[in-house]
C-alpha cells in the first residue's frame, strides 16, 4: 500500500498545478515557481489645458477698419500709440500745422520719420478714411515727389541728398537743390548769403524790412545760409 501511495503521489504530481509539489518528507510543499506579479497599468498624463484665443473686437466705423486691416497685414506702429487708428488720427491732427518749422507738409511727413516701418502703409490705408483731404499729401510723401521748403539755417547746395561722408562729418547736414527761391512775409533783419565750397561769399544781402525776397542759388555754390528770413519756397 505504501508503494501505491508513492505511485499515486507521482501521478498526482504530473497532473498537479504547475509549480506546486504535494509530496515531501514532512508532508509540506515548496513553491517551485513564484507567483506572477500584477500587470503594470500605464497612466496617461493629464493633458495641459489649451488656452483659448479671443478674437479681437474692432470698433465700428473707419477706426475699426484701419485696426483690422493693420492686424491682417501685420503692420506695426510706434509703441507710443495704442493702435494703428490712433497713429493715423495723430497725423491727421498734425498735418494742418506741420509746416510751421519751414517744411512743406509732405516734406515734414517724409523727413520726420513718420513713414518708417509700417508707417507709410498705415497712412496710405488710414488717411483716406479719417482725413481724406490729406490723401494727396501722403501720396506725395510716400512717392518722394514733393516740394521742399527751407527755413533758417545753413544748407549744402546739392541736387542729391547728403552723402554718407557728409553725414559722417555732420549728421545734421541738410541739402538744398540749386534753383530760384522766394521768401514772403513780414521780415525784419533778414540776412542771406551764398558761398562757394571754400566758404567765400558769392552773393549776400541784409534787409532791415522786407515783404518778399527772391534768390537764385547756382549749382556751383557750396552753401546757402538764411537768418531771420521767412520760409524759402521754390519758384515755378
């Protein structure tokens, strides 16, 4: 009977659950195979919330149209202005009085830095909407084809803008093209002179009181100087 128990134990071992042994000298069983661990559960990270982008809201009317066009085109204005339309409104208010320092309006617009960056594009789109009477001024300024006026100061006679060498010597160098100019208005103690490139006086005059003075600047002149005179504007 003991032999039969042994055989039965062996047979039982074949059909037993893999890894378990029911036969032992002390009747106990050792675990032959470790129990498998629990499967790892992957946890997906919580997605970051996607920020919502609010669409810009534009005011009704021409101001809103200007701001919308500027945003669509990617035009930027000086950071002192809150919007493109504010920049245009400032120019519309400045143009009526922009010639007080001896420059024509398109000259002031072109030479005061207002057209830098996206300024020209913004003004070409905005001025016809907010102050259409100055549209021609903007066109002249942006094309470079405008009349130049000259107040008091010393100017280098040249039909071309100052060269890099001239600006290196004096960054305030301003040129005046040869031609005939007239100053009109109530002038007292007005002095003007034409000089050669070496500084010798070619022609000059001093008027204690005058209403109109005409001067012709030759292409061979070096400089033209004006003191206490009215604004010089080209004749013809």
